[in-house]
């Protein structure tokens, strides 16, 4: 099984044409704190695909609304609000929170 992530917010910035011409994408998720020793990020490289299947779209929409309640009040449509699926090829994580401690 190929790991996948869905991007609802980025769909507006990534046009269907752009994805068709060059589906390679990088998604960065960062964690910021005033104390710099707690800074961290995850960098995800993969292939983007516009979600075309209505059932897959509805599942992604439901997951988005379950995680972020503010999306429950927003009307999202298959035609006007594309969802982007990213097939993950490689992941790079940086920061102390991702280091494993070795017990001596």
C-alpha cells in the first residue's frame, strides 16, 4: 500500500493543469516554538493527483471536517474545490522530537 495524504486547502493553489504537467510535489509541515530547540519539520516528496472519484472525494472531505470542525460550515464541491492526493515517495523529518534516544 502506498502512503497517501490529502490536501484540501492546497487544491486552490495547485491547478489541475499544473499537476497534469508536473505532478511532483513537496509538502512541508513545520512546528514552530519560541524555544528553537523545539523547532521541527517533516518534508514529504511525492506525486500529486487530483481526486476524481466522488467516493474518494467524499471520504477526504469527511476526514477534513472530522479533524477541522470549522470546515463543517463551509460548502465544498467536487467541481469548485478540488482535493489533491499525494502518493508519498519519501519523507524527511528534522528536529529533536524525531531523534530516538539510545539507552546505554
